[in-house]
C-alpha cells in the first residue's frame, strides 16, 4: 500500500467463485476459503464435524443453528470426494485395507 492506495494488480482469481448451489469461494469472505453462501461458516469446519462422527442433522441444526441446510452438507461431502478422488474418475476408489492386512503387507 502506497499513499493509501493498493497498487496490487487485480487477477481473475480475485472474483467470487460459485463452487455449487450452497458453496462459494469469495476473496472478500474468510480470505477466499470455501464457505456456505450467506454465512461465514467455512466448509472445512463442517467437514471436520462430519469426520468427527457428528450427524448431519446435529451439524446443521444444533452446531450451526439451522444456518445451513442438510443439502449443503451433502454438497460439501460430494465436493470433497470429487477433490480427493478426482471428478468423474471411479478408478481411484479402492476398498480400505484393514489394519491387520496393512501389518501383513
């Protein structure tokens, strides 16, 4: 910042990106981390809740006070799955090995 003006060039990445019906990444909200539309609830927070074994109903209605619908949690899980496994590529899906199988391998 010089003379009270930001001289950084604006890039296309500095725009709001609709990641789904319920999820958006906006550089003006939570530093561009994916959030649920109309909130500052970050997707990673909800995914952590799900990973910790909390029910989707609890996550939506108790933890976050009804501010995100069940469909938004489903969308977050689906987008995380696509990011992890690759969109439209079922070849990465393999059954998990049991701990006993991993010890033998």
